[in-house]
C-alpha cells in the first residue's frame, strides 16, 4: 500500500470529508477508500479523454471520408 502526502485547500478538504462521512460514515479507512476511488475515477476519465483525443488526431473514418479538422465538418456560411 502506498502513501501520498498532498496539500489541498482547506475548503476542499472539509467538503470532501463531509461528503465521505455522510455517504460512507466515519469508520477507520473510509476516507482512504474514498480518496483511492476518487483517484481511480480521475485516472480512468483522463485515460478516456486521451484515447478520444488520439482518435480525433488520427481522423475519423466516415464511409470513406476522413475529417481531420472541425472546419471540414461545418459550413460557416449558414
């Protein structure tokens, strides 16, 4: 098991602790489990964003037509 020491604003800490206590209680280990869950979700979301960005940079195959720029998709004359 790893240990991470971070500094966050007091308001963020208080809000997080309150929400964890109201949802999961105040038993030993509850806060650590909630932090681990938050970090995992953050990492998963970043992975999804990076995957989507990489797909967009390669271009999107649309039935033989490849769009690599937003301008190619939208007609600004409207």
